[in-house]
C-alpha cells in the first residue's frame, strides 16, 4: 500500500511537472507571438510627428493672447504635450478647455487660476474709441491676428470678425481708448437654451 | 415653452404601469383558483414593501415622493416578484426580496429608468441564492391537496411560520420543472414522469392555466401597444425551437416544447419581464436578439443547470448585454444607406 | 391610381381644421403702419434700399437681395419710411431684428409693374424676377424659391412635387387657398414646371381636405386637357408630419432624400402650393410678395383665414377675428406641433407666418412635469426620420455631442412626434434643438479658432519676413558701407602715382627737415670746436 501510494505520488509529481512545463512553454510562445505582433504594429503603424500637439492645439481657443505665458496657442500646445506646462493655464478657454485638456492627457482636472476656477468668459471684442485714438500703431503691432487696421497718425479700427478678444491691445494703448465690449446677442448668434427638466420639484 | 404644444391625451407612465398590472389580473385570478388564497397575501405584502421602500428611497434622494409613488412602477416590481416566488412563505421572504429589488436594484442604480437589471428578477436571484430551500416549496394545486390551505391558515403560516396539524411538506411540493429534473436523474423517462398527478395536459396541473392567463395578459398588452411582439415572440419561439431539437433527439429525456412553454416562468418572463422597458433593448433588432438570448439561456439553465427554472438568471444575464445590443442594432436612419 | 409609399412613424394629433376652414378668405383692411423685417427668409437678410423719410409705393423694393441665398422685401402699401431699426419680429428667440417701418398714406398706390412672358424669357431672367419679387417658400422654412428652381448641374428633374399636405393641426391657410384660388396656383405650377421641365408634376394633398383636392383636380384636369400638361393631384393619407418635405417626397415617389442633401440631388423639387400662388402673382402680374393668407384660430371669436399685408402687426390681425377670448393665455405662431410662442403682439406678419393660434389653458393644457425616460421606445416608433430619440435624449441631456452626432442628431426634423407620444412628457425636441444649436455654435467657434490660427501664423510669418527683410536691409547697408570702404582702399591702390607722389613729397619734406636739422647740428658743432 505504502509503496503504491508513493508511486502514485511520483506519478502525480511527474504529471504536474509536465503540466507546468507545458504551461510555461505555452506562455512563452504566447509572449513571443504577441511581442512579435506588437513590434510589427509599432513599425507598420508608426505615427510621424507628435499627434498630441495637434490635438491639444485643436482644443485651444486660438486667441493667441499669451496669458498662459507662451507666445501663442501653438507654443503652449507644444509645452502641454511635452508635459512642460500645466493644462489649466488657458484663461480665455476657462475650465471647459482645462477639462478637455485634462481628459485628453489623462490627468486630474484643475480649475484655471487656482481653486476658485473660471468659467469661459463671455466672448468680448476690442473696441476703439475713434475720437480718442491718436494713431500711434502700438495696438496694431501687438494684435496677434491682424484684427486692427489703420496706420501712423491715422485712426485705427477693429475688424470685429477677426478679433479673438485676447485683450493684448488694451494695455499698450497710450491714451486708453481701447475697451472690451461684449458681443450683442442677435438672431445670428442666438442659441436654444438647455431645457428645464422639472424632475426634482421640492421633496 | 417651445414646441410641440400638445401631447397625446392620457399618455402617462402611470397609465402604462396600470395597464400592465391589469394584464396580470387574469393570471392572479387563476393562481387564486388553483393554488389558494396565499398569493393574495404575498401580493399585498410585496405592494406594501415596495411602496414603503420606494417612498423611503425617494425621500432619501430628495425626489418628490408623491409624484413618483404614483407612477406605479414600484407596485409592478412587487407584483412581478410576488408572482415569481412561492406564495406560501414566511413574511420576511417577500419583504427582503422586494426591499432588495427597490433599494439596491432600482434606486442605487439611479431610480426609475436608470437601472441596468430588472429589479424584480434581481430580488428573485437574491432570494434564490440566499434561501434555496424555501424557494422550492410551492403550494400543491388545490385539486391534489388533501389539506387545502385557507386564507386564515396561510396568514398564520406567513407570520408564525407554522401550520396547524400538518407540516409544510404536506401542503407544498416541488414544481413540475423541479420534479421532472429530479425524476429524470432517477432514470425515469419523460413519458413516465408526465403521468404523475401534478402534470396537466401540457404543463403542471393548474400552473398551465396560469401560464395561459399570462399569455392572455400579454396579448392584451400587445393589443394596447404597451409592448411590441419582438421580445416575447423571439423568446418563446427560441425556447420552443431549442426544446424541439432536444426533444427530437431524445424524447425520453427531454420534454416537449409545449411543456417548456407552459411551465415555470416562461410566459410570465416572455410578456412581463423580458419586455421591461428600462432593462430591455429599444431597437426592434435588439429586442429580437435579446429574446433569442433569453430563450436559449432559459432552456440551458432549466435543463442543464442547477436551478429548477432559468427565467430570472437568463434575463439578468441578457440585461447586462443590453447596452451593447442597443449600440450594435441601431436601425437605418431616414436618408442613410446602411 | 398611384401606389403610395409610407414613411416610418408619424402621429395623429387632433385636427382642429374645421374651426377655420368653413369661412372664405377675408381681405384685411389697410393697416396704419407696417413693419417689414429684412430677414424674412433663410440665408442673408436683405439690404436696406430706402432712407428714412423716403416715400415708397406699394410693391416698391425696399430691401434688396443680398447674396445668393437671399430674397428682396417690398413695401406692402404706399407711404413714408418712418424708421429703420430693431423691432420685435415673430421668432422663437423673442429677439428684435432690423425692420423698415412705413407709415401708410392710405392711398395704397401701386408702383408700376408688369407681367413677364415666362415662356419666351430666359430662365435666368425669370429666376431673377422671382428673386426680386421676394418669392420664398411659404411652407415654413422660407427658403428663397429662385434658388430652388435652378436645376443647376443636376440635369434632369424627374418630379416636381407641390406640397399641399398641410399636416399641422389648426392651420388651414393652404386649404382655403386651394379651394378658392386653385386656378392661380396651377398657373404658378405651370411657371415652375416651365423652369424645371420635370417628367411629372405631383400635387400632394392630405385626404382630410376633400374640397381642396376636388378644386385642384378640376383645374388640373382642364389644364391637362387643354395644354397637354401632366399635373396629377395625389391625395395622401392624413398622418403628421406627412407635409414634411422629405416625408411627402417619400410618400409620393418612394425615394428618400439622402441625409444632409437636398431633394434636387435625387431629381426632385418640392414647393408649397402657396408659393406657387405667389410665383403666379409675380410672373403673370408683376406683383411681389406683399401679402399672404394667414389662419387666425384657436381661442378667438371668429376663426377665419385672412389675406393680410406683410408687416401688419399680429395684434391687429387677431382683432380681425374678433379678438381673443378672455381666458387666452398666450399666442402660438404656426401650428401646435412645430410653432413657437409669440412674445410680442407688435411683431409683424412675415412671409413665413401661416397661422396665429390664440391659446388657452383649456385648448393647450400646460405640460405636466417631466418624468425620467423609461426607454419605452414609443418615440422611436413615432419618429418619421427613423431615429432613436431616447438615445439622442440621453446624449443631448448629458451634452455628449459627439455621440449625439454619431446617432444622427442632425437628421432630426424637429417635428415633435417624439414629444407628442412620450409618456414621461420629456421635452425631447427642446433637448435636440439645444444640442443642435450648441453643436453648430461649437463648429462656428472651431472655424473661428482655425481662422485666428491662420491669421496668427500669417502675422508671425510676416513679422519673420519683415525681420529678415530688415536684417537683409541692415546687412545690405553694412555691406554697402564695407564695400565703400573696400572700394576706397581699392581706389587708393589704383591711383598709386598720386599717392606715391604725396608720400614722396611727405617723405621729401621729412628728409628735408632731417637734413636741415643735421646741417644745423653740424654747424653748431663746428662753432664749438673753433674756440677750443
């Protein structure tokens, strides 16, 4: 009996040894095959350039205001994509853009401008008080999108359709004749509101 | 207020729920007739528990309690659960099941319209897993019973857990499906088993009439356009087809399609549970896939699984697949090619 | 008998047509003042063509079509332009828009106008006449008709569909127009058919308007006999929204207008019967669109259809029907399924305004509170665009706009069938409108951002270029200076003899001085040696 049991145990041991070997072999083979596929894919579907920069840039509002500390949206996008800048520095985009960027990068969302956060500001455009303008061209030089026309000693005016509302022209005006004015709601910009969903009427 | 400015007269969630409750009435009447008054107690208990827990959850979630209690969805959940479990049982069984259904399966998932799993079936599954012994004691049909249980006696059993003069086994028995499974495992043939007194013309005695009443109620819902034909038809046809295949291969070991259609919860499941709006697909193709899946699983669990019936588990499993089914079965939109 | 196709879904709301279609069309009296909005059509608003203080005649163009998708507007009566400013208009937003106000002089004097012989005229000329007569689709969307009636590159037009379905409850303006002016409508259809040369002309009318069908059939029969035309009046089943352009085309031709395209893409053109009437007035009489038939119904004393000048304040039009009853809570513009609340009774009648309904809580009970969606799928069964409104609702509500688009939100025609059947009373269409306008705005912003990016890049490039140019200029200057210097040096070498002479002279001078010094020194030394 005792001998038999021992034999059985031996048999079992051999069996398990074989099973283990098979399992290891299968795993190794699997690893090799999958590794080969991955390697092949990385060569075959190699993406040129850094698509992340494009994606980040697409989310940014392109006001080119530089309030993030970078000279324009594209440089900021590059910095965000390479991890050198936080995704919550875009002031015109507000929390909405910060949220989209955080989602894209897979990092935790941080509100713009510290804890209190900032909603996207209502869209405003620059307005020049043409009676006060002295025609110094200072604003024309700083406008990132060429939205101000005029020339030396001549009155300047803003192309509303081009203005991104970056406010860069406001501080440089020597006579403080530039103000930011909200765009008036009209039929062309009117939107349907979010419906009021009367679900929780006071318990 | 934006358009449209008119609504279908009388179309309300509560109307839909009410019609479904009405459609259950013939089956309840048959239940009462064949299995005694115990079912009325369990329905009452289930309704009360459902309303109480629903009100509690609404309050906790600071929803308008009266407004939502009136929609009737909680009572329907209670009724469906009561009709799925043995009617002669301790009071706490139905209370625990219903409370789980409403609190966990419904409200913790977001309340009306947001639950992934059918609340009644989730409650059933919990009871089935937790208290399997009680869940197999079904009352004997009145025409076979030597000791019919009246209303007073049923009430006593509900709240004291004891019957006068007899023990529970004398007034209850296993279900026809359960009996078939047990007897088949004892090497009897389907033909031999079906001659036992608890079997009727094609299902269990009494139970087959209740099933027919569910069918009747289901047809009423179809006629009222509360449900569409897709789910019940695909469910029942699949169940019958699979049963027919196995029955054709080995009639001594596998019961006929008719037997499968009219025993257990097949009819109740097909017309009242698998058609639950919230937890079933919304696309026609999706409903067909859903019904087919439930039909196959139902047969597999019933015949090869460890539980006497498989409606609850098959529906719960398919519930989990509903978002995927819906996403892949979107119908062609006007002006699109595919 | 033509075999008709079906569209998916649809609903049967109570008709309420009988209230207003029993009485004949009544011409409204001349208003004291008219307010003509410049935006009465889809596309760019018309450009102001008059000045404050100008005297204008009835039918005179006061706003000129601005761009391709645009149409002119005209003075509805003679009088003086008193203001050109923002004024309330009938629009769901309640926002004011630019309008021309004319104080009527009471003479109602026509400007000189004449018919055009469309059969001999160049089609482009006829279309220009239609544009300048301000003809737009009167079915609701007010799309400039001359654009629609241009087969363009599409080539063969198979079917011209005339829409007389008028599927919205309460509205009967097309119904009474077809009953009373079938001959004029058919004249208009003839002009359209002449421009488009379709293989067949189908006039679809819902079968709840037997009188209109009979009237149109009678005229078409005689026209077909006399002029070998092939106009067919097709009664279509009454089912809302059977008068939707895409739905009617599907019912009549069996063809679906591809998503995001126009009927023209499948060789079909669809126009409203009322539009055909205005085409006839414009071409055969030279009269622009300065009036229209409008249904005034609901909670008013005498519901009826009126022929009213464009620009008449809506409040005055309601008075024509005897005024609204005391329990009137608000007014609807258009039908109850797709119409909107009127926010200001001073708003004028526009070309697209086909119906004014005085609403009372009895006729239009306030909507009950919405419940959560229970996914019953009744909306999907009612949707004429085969959409799944319950999914679109889910995505719109959670502002998941990408998903909403993927589920074809933009194929929604906002007909309101889903709202109508929803047992949870969810304002589905409101959610869809919100999502649509939000997505449209996002796309606009994206395009604007793209533009800004381009402008920025351009400016950067320009600055770079300027810097380079400056650098180049500086370099050039420096180079020029260097070159001058170099040139100077080079020149010096070239004029060697002169410089050599100078150098020699200097050298000579130096030598001379040295010599003198030496001489002096020698002399001094001799002097000193002598005494010693």
